[in-house]
């Protein structure tokens, strides 16, 4: 029997053979499942923050805080005309008073529709592209000249804490992905060391038959690579199923803010690359571990 045929025969005895044999493919599947979910969460939250920032940076609200209803309506009309002709304003629209009343009813009850409670008039302003802060400052000076009872608030100021929270959660998800990659590498190192230690006799025979360390390491890396491929494919499939299910639930809420948590085509491509990177990581880690163990044994 030649050295090559003996090496091929020993290959299946070095590590457990068969599909999904042993615990390592299942461990990698679980890790890949959690990694894909964490990466999807990080990418989705990052997309939501960017979408929120782009949408809210150019929007503001003007409040007409006047107790007298007639004066309030007249002042709101003047403000609306002034805003539509102001520099840096792309559009200005009066928010329907009935819509404001409906939004306040859950907190104020029927007092919101009685007419005794003065509800400020609200004007939604869309700013032109450019420096939003400078545009808001110009509008603030303009409104102050019209009446001291006018207030302008950029939308970004209200949701700035929420954007910070989403950013922090996105970075946390990225940290989880990094830790899962380290854990996957550690599992492969332990599996490769265990297989090396339990098959020392076979390795010695292969050495006597003329096999090099690189040839022996290739046997280990091929088996561990196959296990990693099976586990990664299984974990990736379950993770994509869960992501699609969660996406349907988010869409069903009807909330623009929650629906902004979405994955772009680039995000989907990055998720697809993760299991490929996982298989490469497992294969290279197994090769490095076995080669190092063999060099120490000689």
C-alpha cells in the first residue's frame, strides 16, 4: 500500500466521519445562529439610525402657543405665510387640529375635545437640504419677530436620545459578533487539539510512512472544515428564517420608526458572507492548531 493511499485511509479515522457527526457541527450551528442574529440586529439598527437622522435632520415643528382661539388662528395663518416664503424652507403645512385632538385624547380624555383646553396650533416644516442648524436659527429669529408666543423645535432634538440608544445597541450587537467569532475559534482549537491527542499513534504511523506535518494537518483541516460548513449552513438557515419572521412582525406594527429597522442589500450580502468567513476561520484555525501541536511534538 502506498503512502498516499494509507493517508487517505487514515483520513476518515483521524476525526469522526459522517454528516453532523460529533458535537462540533451542532456547536458551530448554534454559534452561527447567534452570530447571524446579532449581526442582523446591528445592521438593522444602524440602518434605522441613518434613516432616522436623514429624515429628522430636515424637519421641525412650529407651535403657536396662544390661549385665545381667534388670535391663535390668525397668528397661525400669518406664520404659515411667513414660513412658506422664508429662506431654507422647502414646505410648511398646518397639522390638522382634529388629528392633534385625537392624539391627545388618550391622555386628556374628553377634555381634549371640549374646547375649553387651549391646544397650540402646530405647523410641520420641511427644511431645504443644507445646514439644518443654521436654517432653524434663521427661522427662530423670524418667528421671534412675529410673536413671542411662537416656538420652533427641530424633530431631531426629540429623538436624539433614542438615536443614541439604537447606536449603542448596534455597537453591542457588533461586540457580540466579535465574541462569537472568538468563541468559534476557541471551539475549533479545542476540537483540533483533542483530535490530535487522541490520534497520536496514527499520526506517528503516518510520520513513519513519510507524511509531512502539512499533509497531516490537511487531514484535520478538511474534516473540521466540513463540520464547520455543515454547522454554518444549518445555523445560517435557521437564523434567516427567524430574521424574516421578525421582519414580518415589524412590518405588521405599522410604525414608521420600527419599520426603519431594515436590512439593505449590502446588509444581506454581509450576512451571507458571515458563514463563509466562519468556515474559513474554522479551517485556518484547525490548520494552525495542528501544525503547532505537531511542531511541539517533534
